[in-house]
């Protein structure tokens, strides 16, 4: 009985690994989407207090933009973290900090 060819075995192994890696990328997909939606809805320049609040607002806007970019490239874990940071800076902007 002939043995499977090493090239065929390696190819099949690579396909299985690639498919499993793609499946793992969706873990933070819904959390990322929810955090971005919440951050956009919380972001309001009229609620920023003073200069420090405006600086925090600007940081929040930058984090939301970065989260959106990460979401586009399916880096859902990073997207979730950036959106959480944005929400932190939104709260700080409301306090004037």
C-alpha cells in the first residue's frame, strides 16, 4: 500500500490550520461591533467640558477611528480594546479631564 505523498499531507495540514485560524478570528466580532456602536452614540462634542475635555474627546475620536479600521481588517480583539478605550475617554471628556 503506497504512503501518502508528503506534499499532499503538508498541503492538507496547511488548509486545516488556515481554516481554524479564520474561525478563531470571530471571537470578538459582536463585542467589537457593540462597543463601536456604543462609543459612537456616546460621543457628543457638546458634552465635552473645557480644554481637557476637548483633548479627551479628540483621543476618543481617534480610538473609535482606529477601532473601525481594525474591524475592517478583522482584528476584532484589537477593535474591542480600542473601542473600550474610546468609551473611557468619552467619560473623561464629560468630566473635563
